[in-house]
C-alpha cells in the first residue's frame, strides 16, 4: 500500500470522539452501552457532576463496548444529568464528555395567584411536587424577591419518582453569531435538561438565524440592568416555535451571563424566546419562576453591547430597540473536555464593572 494512502487511512480511523453511545435511549431494564474507541489501556472513565465532583471511575479495556451501569451503579440513584469523561493516564481529558440524563417522572409547579401594582393580577410558582405526590413548598429563597441574592438549590425528589431509563449524547456548546459579536453558551443539562435540549435542537435546525433581540431592559424595577430578550421568529414578542415546554425547577441562578426562557403567565408557555440576565441583584427574583438553562462562557462584551442598544421606547413591557441586535447564525460544536475536580476549563463570563456599563453607554 502506498505510504500516503496508508497515512490517510490511519488518520481516517482516528475517532473524533474517543467514547460514544451507540444508542441515545436506554430503558430502565436495558444496558447503558458505551463504546471506547481508543487503544489506551491506562485510560479511565470518570463520571462527574457539572462542577467536576467525581462520582465514580472505571478503567475500561481498550476498544471495547461496556455497560456503564454494571461498572458505575451510582447512575441508578441519580436525579440529575451527569457527565462521563475519558481521561488519559497523564490526567489529560480526551474529547468531549457524554451527558447521561435519567428519564424521571415530572415535577409539577404549584401555582399561586398574586397581585402587584405593575402587572395587576398574575400567577406565580409557589412550590413543586412530583406527579402524584402531596404538595410541598420547596422553592428557592430568592424567588419573587428583588433584594435577595440567594443561590437556588436542588428541589428534592419524592421517593415514588418513576425512573424510565436514560438519554445519552455527546456534550455540545451553542455558538451564536450576532451583529454585536459572538456568544458561546455552556448548556446546563444538569440544571434544566429538557429546556437546554430544546434550545440546542432549535439552534441546530437554524430556527434562530435572522431573529432579533426585540426587547431590552437596561434598568429593571430595582434600578439595575435587567435583561436582553429575543428568540421570536416574528420579532414581535408574541411568536414561537409552535410547541411549548413544561417549566423545569432549574438550579441555575439568574446572574450576568445566564440565559433563561421567557414565558407568559402560564408556567408551561415557554417555547423559543430566551433572555440573558444582566445583573444578579436585579434578576435573583426570577429564580425558580423562569427556567435558566445555560451560561455564556465567551462574549461578555457582546452582552454589554447588546444591552446598551438605544431604545425606541422605554415601556417596561415592550422596551424595543431602535435597531434591534440581530442573531445572524447559530451553530453547535463539541464542548471542551472536562477535568475531575474542576469541570469545564472555562467558566461563565464575569459581570462588567459599573464603569464598563457607563463606557458602553
């Protein structure tokens, strides 16, 4: 065989991802299969949470297919998505991780009718319960408050929760190219798996290409920067993808660089419209009431530039820009590898200084 042809063939046999799932779905009575595609006898599989906390490890045989549950039975007990990463003997992570999401029965929001001077009568979430369970009052401390900066915590599951199986896929990031710059989003499957998957699928199908940020609120009710909102294909604030999402109790708090789903008063009315939080103090009251599903890890200056776009009107409910920022194109790319004890190599963009807001203005 000619040398150049041999080299080409060898290169083509090197896997893009060193581990993969042959099936995206596994039922609870099935095998959660993973293919190890590298010939490295000293590599190890590490199961971890988003923050890098290690849950289990296993040294697989090279070039084998294995049932992850048989070697990492902790998966049977998990209530949130986790990440499976292949680590070289040197400690270097290899390729993107696999996301393993347990398919659990739904947590249902408990609704309460309230009244305030701005919106009049409106519905809000006062707690969560598992389907068929008794009502409970679990809700992040900061929900509905302007002055709180409490960090949301996980809502515990009921003992009778139904475990149907697992979804498995390669972890990906979303990159949004706007006319103000690029935004790279770490999709937080661990905090809101259904919502992050919906957003990723819409981006992959180019749903958002050409859409605008139709609503920008540089000053919220607490007097600080609030949100940039977009994702409506009609650009009016009333459009969507033609389907709706059940509200998830996200454990991701609303702070600068966090992306969340907009909705109407019905908790299950989110579809495609998103918003980017601009300030923790101003947005903490949204925790548990709106579903945060991602963190922007690149593009902090892009957020500020979008947020400081001049407005045609300053009405709180419309707040439309004169020249709305435009999302030119969205794409999906493999996420960076994860390291035990650290998680991703990048973190959410830091909030800007007060001087940067003024400079942008």
